[in-house]
C-alpha cells in the first residue's frame, strides 16, 4: 500500500511539473455539413501556449449534453521561440464531432499548472458552451466568437496602458468579454464591451494570468429551432434592463501578460518596437482563397534595440520569413495557403514584434476563406484637404450593385452615377483609420461587399477595395484631424453625402468659432463653453438630433472613465443652456469642468442623427427617452444611422483662482471671485497689523510719561 501511494505521489509530481508551463489557450468553433436526419458536423479549433516541447496538455471532454463522438487530429506547432532561450511555443489542434441539433452541450477540461505567476494561480479550467440549433437570422447553427493571442505577451512595467483583444463574430453578434479573474489585480480594468484591458496603477513584476470567457449575443431578437421543432428565444444583451439575456455560446480565451522591468522610454519606435505600414491594423478583416497564397507583410521599427523576433499566432501551416532593413526596421512576411477544409472559416492571426527588453503592441486580424479571390476593381482615389473620395469604375466590376457594397463602417453607404460607384469620407468617419509614420500620416478605409442574412444563397462575388491617402504633418492635416476634429462627412443612400461641423465658439452668438490653432483649448473652471453642432445637407427638409454627448479624458469615446452630458436625448448636466436656432443646428453652453485626479484634458463625443422633417416615427420625433428602449428598426428613408463626432481637447488653466484680466486701453479690471476674497483678507490683515503697531507705539510713550511725572514729583519734594 505504501509503495502504491509513493508511486501515485511520484506520478502526480511528474504530471504537475510537466504541465507547469501552461501559458494559456483559446478555442473557436463553427458548424460544417448538415446531414439528413438533423445531424450537424461541428468543427473546433483550439490553440494552447506553453514552453517547448509543446506537447498537448488540453484534452476536451463532454461536460454536459450530447457531445457526440469527439475526434482529435494531431496537434501541430504553429510558432515557437527561436532565440535559443526556449521560452515559448504555441500549437493548434482540430477536433470534430457530429451532434443532433436538439439541445446545447458543453465541453471542458482542467489541469495543472500555470507557469509561475504573481497571484500563484495553479490549476487551469477551460469551458466551452455550444448550441447547434438553427438560428432564425442566418438559417444555420451559431458560430462562436473568434479570438486568439500570441504565446508570450511582454510589457515593460511603465508602459502597460491598454491591451486590445480580438473579439470578432462571424454572425455579426455582439461579443462581450467576461473575466472574474481580472478583478484579482487591483490596478487592472476590463472593458467588457470592447474587450480591452487597461492599467491604472503600478503592476507587480512577473506573469499576470487572465482567464476570460467570450460570449456572443444577437443584436436583435432571434429564435433557435431544434430538430424536434421546439423554439427558444435569444435576446440582445441588456445590462440595465431586467432582461435575462442568455449567450448563444461561450468560448475560453486565457493568456498571461509578463510585466518586465521598466524601460527609459515608452515611445513606440525608440525602445518598444512600433509597427509601420503596410502592417495590418488591429481588427482588420482580410479575404483569402482556397489554394492561393495569402501574404501578410509586417514591418516594425526599434531604434534602441534590434528586433529579434515576430511572435505569430496563426494556422499551423503559415510560414514566416524575416528580413532586416535599415534604420532599425525589420520585416516579416507571412505566407498561408488555405486548404479545402478551411473554406468559409474565420481564422484569427495575432502578431507582435519583440526585442530582448520589450515588445510592441499585439495586433490581431481575421482572415475569411472563400473559394475564389475577392474582386478588387479599378478605382481612382482623390486626396483632398479634409476628405478622401473614391470612384470605382463599374466596367471593371460587371454585375456588382453598389447597394451591396459598404465602407468599413457599415452605417456608411455609397452612391453612383452611370459609370462609377462613388464614396466620400472625412478623415474621422466611416471607419477611417490613421497610422502615424513619423513625417506622414496615412488614412485608410475600404469598400467591402456584404450579404443579406435572410438569404440562403448568393450569386454575388465578394468585393474588397482598399484605399488610402498619405499626408505630410502640416497644418492642412493637423487642423482637420489632430488639433480640431470637425467636418465629419458621411454618405447614405437615402440622404446622399452630408456632413456635420462640431465647433467651440467664442460667445453665445455662435458666429465665431475658436481658431483651430488654439487647440488644445485652455479654459478656466466654471467658464462657459459655447458648443455648436450643425448638419450640412443638400436636402431641403432635414433636421438634426443630438442623441448623446459624452465627455472622456482622452479621445477614446468608449473610455472606462466618462461623464454623460446628454443621454438618450436628455440633458444630464445641470449647467447646460440650449440656444434654439434652426432645425439643422444644436447650440448649447456648458460650464467648463475637468475630471478629478491627474487628468488634464477633456474630449466630447456626440452621437448625432439626421431625420426627414415631419416624420413622426423617426428618432428625432421621439426626443428625450428617460427609460431605455429595445433596439428598434430604423427607416432608412426617414433617418440616418447614428454617427459619432468628436471635439477637443480642452484643458483647465492652472491657478485659475488667482487670475486677473485687464481689458485693453486701460479699461476696468475684471477680478475673479478668488482674487476678490484674497484681496479682502489682505486688506483686513493690513488694518490689524497697523492697529497693533500703533498700540505698541503708544504703550512705551505712556510708560515713559508716568516715569517722568514720578521723577518730577520726587524732585519737588
């Protein structure tokens, strides 16, 4: 018995040490063939990270429901450390099962151990929830959210600000990240909406473990139908209303972030590598074809330390070629040839450039695999001072209707004439992204095709046309993008091309906007900011509606720290005074403020809508909605989508309580309240001091007089 117990202890010790280098794992799944009789083929792809030799530690088992017979393919290494230090590796494994589309089922696994970490997290547990019933909107089974991370995320202690995680959904669902373990770290915050980790304090050196679950919710009410005919309803996620929202699926995303020793500079491109064009942006969606090489070019620069490696989390048969260029630039070429088994898959690819001392930001993209190449067409791009226009030749894309094309932001549509498909965007709208290249800024957008989710088949080819403009860092760009975000241009089929201007004015006449060169605008606390929003449209009868305005300490409208000024059309700030003018303008004044703490700047982002005048069912007609309502279907002929426009920053001037301003030509002084109080106290102090001085002067004189009188009397005696 003692011998058996000793063997058991030894085996547990060996298994524990073998699994003590777990760095995380992720899973995605999607339906395959649907067979007669209601059987659905489900495909699972999961990646796990650790230290070599990359032996699989995860072995999924059925936790509840009918999971079918799980079939595992061979685990294959996707990427590993080639620095000679044998620090990390990542592998991918494919698993299939055939299930009856009747009820959901769950898969899970657990084991030991995480690599040594600051919270001493030991065992890991992975959980996936799958529902193979048919969705009413897509007429197929649900696809899980798509995400992944590189094997070994490393950030210097003084440079951890935000970590953007991939949260893509093939069905267009709303993805939310849940992470109970994130609350173990007092200085880490998770934005569930954007799946972003941020830091608000000093983190301990060492590995921080994060165990997330990604959940997807439909954007409108849908039903799930099983083979026996039973129906279940799924609602959009609603945290504020008392609605029991059940996710369509759950998949794990677990990873570690190693906090390194501080570096002397967090500026990208100096100590930490920074990405250069044509590196894809985080969240980009690319299209590949079965049997054709798909090439991704990554470029990064680090002036102080040479880039030693690009970590890549991708499919197992993706190759990587490195090349050193001049001026601290290193390039990586990723080549992947999708196979037939990859058809219709949404494949995540994450990457980061690293030096021995630091690492760049992590970016993740999604590659959608189709049967043939995506149409690109012939297009001409016009780079104007504050907007980009594109004209696509219809002759180069026969059979393509612009009604099935959209810009990167799906709320922005296109127009056309007899020969061309036309689009116009400003530098801030319709999903336009900006990349800083040092002396230049590049603004990028793209035209994509989309499918009707209510159609079972399609005979339309996929379209993808990327376009960009490069601007030198001169006033023409900084005035319209960096310093003052104005002239927001959009295009929608029923409203044509229209725009919004968003300005701060010098007074309540709203006739003289503040000069763009004065931004960031410096103000005093309690000063009144005169803010004006105006819509510009060629249509004669339209009206502007300001749905919301939110203040944030940076230009991220989804910042975890915010202050609602206007919400659901209702004024939330008590200092606001609205100045009514015509239907296309919204002018208001608000007293200046700042965020408590060490935040110096304030940005204001507003959601605006343009409506046809006289439409009783439009959002403009609804006005202020105190109670949140369910998402409604908008009438595209009566109102536009909600568009976001941003203004700022403004910052509060220092020592405003002692400010004294004099008008020109010897005019009267205008003294602030703080100054007046200070002056009053000062005068009172002077009066008291003078009184004490006079009293002290009188007392010795009286004493001397008494002494002399006594001497005189004695002498006379």
